[in-house]
């Protein structure tokens, strides 16, 4: 069974003056351990597709199966719970809770999962060390640079041991050094612990590092290629 | 729960100025509401106490039908044991016997009608502080056979202390009541109606004059805690049984009750306007706080935080802000109320003159009734919480995708 299976997925936004067919008959399979980018020009549907996979938006038709479970049929509260347990998110910006420290931001998601205190403490140290922020445990987001904030977001995304991480333009607001640093960490996590990462991006720095590139154009899969 | 509390507490300090502003509006609302209400209730309590001490007492005991007919035939036996029993009831300060009648009073060629009140001088003084109204002569003694006359009446009759006047009229069963007696003292009342008509005589002198040995018309009861009126009323009724009427001041002075009710409604309208201003103030603040965090809420829901948890956090924020405002409001209000209760606000000018005319000292002691503090704080807190319901509804309807686009 594939980690993610998308079957005949369509999304039409019909609340606009002219209905927008954002995704057209998408069929995809993503396996565990992949390091994949969904790319394409603005308006091609890459963020919409990422939102469908993350259960943040509902398809007009078709199915999104995560570990064989059709999430498009889930109710709102079930979906939130499902996301908490199975999906990690890294967004472009405003990722962290501004009033919590780096440590507390990572801990928060584990608290929601009911993970024990000792286990939380262990994971916080391990993850923040892994993203190179072992010395910034008590720093608030405004005390961290953009790159450091995104690294905390990555630590938070994987703290709950999700099945995969969705990253929507994670490097968009970072300079190239910070972006490369962030990608190094994600790549390492992918290689070391087999964490699946799916990016929606048009940043070449990301595209160069991924093993699979799914290109969308006008809501359709234009190409789906693997690279070394 | 600890983390939610920490989160909510830190969130409210993200914008210190706004939190202080919101808490301040609650603070001022509570202080204003408590002060206004305490002043209003304090003035009512003082007005009632002044009026009952001067006229009726908090409650009065008389024979059945006396209040309607005011007839001497409806007098009651003077029973010192009964008075003692009433005075033993908790919260009763004093029970004062009176024998009241209307007579003609004459000096040389001038005759006027006077309201004659036969009193136990000591007890009457405890109730009405009558001796303090003395402007010449001396206060009555128990066995005097003379009168205390009100200043206005003395002027009309052109009499002074030491002069004699004739009291003439009817005692019980139409028996003639007539005597020539000296003016022992002159008293001044602020209220012109009283100042031109009252005459006081000792109880035993009155009983002899009206041929009413051992009879009185009323027993006025003063209590030291107006809140205990119902309790004292029921205890007195238990003691006197069905033989006598027991009336509260509210039954005897309905015009005073109506006046207070009317004024209270005016005060409540002012308070309602104050509540409305606070509600809009808090609502506006909460709306801004929510609007600027919509994107953040969207992200939190996306990463797996349930809306109920977000609602919990924002509710905790509202509770914190409300409590900061409420507690500081109470902290300021309590000493303020205690101070102005013990040191009443004294007013002057026309208002003071009007007050004096009614025989009431021109002061407003603030009520120290803790009920006012509890009621006003609760109302303001409820308004604050209701105003905070907006974000709950906003979060409930929030779609993470749309929120993150904002």
C-alpha cells in the first residue's frame, strides 16, 4: 500500500465569478521515504494539491488515500486529529506560536498528542540538536532569524512522528545560505530516519535537492520524473 | 492545561497597550458602577433612616384600625414587658411608646391646632435626637407638666420659655382635655410643616390630660440593621399575635418608597448606558485581537490543534483580561467605599438647602453593602465574557485554508 494515493482528483472553485478548475484528474502515488517536490508556475495548482494531501481542503471529486484511508470523507474534527497524528506541516511564514519558546513550540504538538513528559523532553533535545538549535531552547521566535525559525518549524513538524511532512514554499522567505541549511537538515532527516518530505515550491535550490519532481501545469500533471 | 494557561497569559501581553486598555475599561467600569450604586443606595439608606427616626420608626405597633382612623379609642395598653420583649429581639435598637393627639393651643388671643405627641423623653431622644433640636429652654423630664413647642408655632403664638399656654381639646371618649401649662423648651425642625405644628409633652402628663391612664397609641421600633427588617417584623408579629397591627415603614410611608424606586430606575438607566459603553469597548478590542490572529489560528488548526482548544485559549485570554480589570477595580473600590462610608460626602448649595428642608443632613454616606460590590463586579464580568464570545464564533467558523490566505 502506498503512503499517499491520489485517484482522479478534481478541485473546482465555483464561488468565484468564473469557476476555476484548479486540479484536473490528478492520479499520483507517493511512497514512504520519498523526498518529492511539486513544482509549477503560480496558479498551476501545487499549493491546492498540497492542501488536498494535507486534508486542509476537500476535493470536488476523486479520492485522497493516506495509508489506505480516504481522508476526503472525514469530518472536520476527525481530520484535525488525523493531521495531528500523521502529517507534519512547514509553512512559508508565521509558522511558530510567537509567545512560546523554541522548546515550547516543539513540545506543544506533543502535548496535544498526550506524549509523556520524559519522552517529550527527550525528543525536544534530540530534534532541536538535529536542526542545530540545541543552544536556542529558550529563545522566542522573534529572537531567532528566519532560517532558525524554519528549522524550529521542521523540528516541530517531525516531533509528533508523522507519516510525512508537507512543506509549502519553506525557503521562500530565506536567504540562500539559510535555505541551503534548512534543506540540508530536511535531507538528512529523510536519509537518516526515512522521513517523507513533500514540497510545493518553485525554488531551484529545493528542486535540485529532491529525488522526484512532479510538475503541474493548469491543474494537470505535466511530468513526473525521478532524478539522482 | 498548564501550557494553555501559559499560552493565554503570554498572548494577552503580545500587545501590552491594548491589554491595558481593555483591562482599564473593565477597571473603570467596575469602579464607576460600584461608586454610583453605593452612593445611590447609601443615600437611600440614609434618607430612610432619617425619615423613620423622625416619623414612624422602621416598624410600628398599634391597635387594629388605628392607622386608618387615628382615633384615641383605638389606643393600646402601655405594657413595659411587651416593650422589653421587643427590645430583646436581635437587631432592635429601641422600642419607643407614643401617645398622639390633636389639640388647640392658645396664648392670649391666638389659637392654633397642634399635633401633641406625648413621649417617654429619654427613649424619644434616643430615637429622634429631639434634645439636639432644642434652641432655648431645656429638654423634657419624665415627670414634667409642661411642653416642648416647635419654633414656628411658638412664634405664631408669640410665646417664649417660661410663658404659659392653654391646651384644649378632647381626650378619649370625647372627655374634655384642658390644661394650662408652661413652655419648658423650644425646638427647631427644618421641615416647615413640623416646625409650625408640633408640641411634645411627657407621656404621663399626656395620659392624664387625655384621660388615658396607662394607654398609648403607638410603639415605634428602631432597628440597627435595615436588612433585618423582615426578620424583626416577623418576630414582633409573633410576640404581639393578632391583637395588634404591625406595619413597616414602607407601608406607612409609601411616597418615600415610590420616590426611591423612581430615583433608582434613573440610576439603573445610567448604569445601563455605562454597561453598553464597556461592552462595545471590550468587543472592539477582542475583535481586533481576533482579526489580526486569523492567519495564526489557521496555521494552528492546520498543524492539528482542535478548534475547541483554540476557543479555550481565547476564552482564557478574555478571562485573564477581565480578571486583571476586575481585581484592580475591586482593590481600588473597597478602600474607597470604606472611606466614604465613614466620611460621608457633604454637599452644599441648593441641594443642601432642600435636604435641610426635609430635616435631613446634607450628606451622602456610601453604602458598604458587599452585595453591591458582588453584583456590579459580576455584571461587568458577565458583559466582558459576553463581549468575548465573538472570537469563539469566529474560530468556530474558521476554515484553515481561507485563514492562512489572510
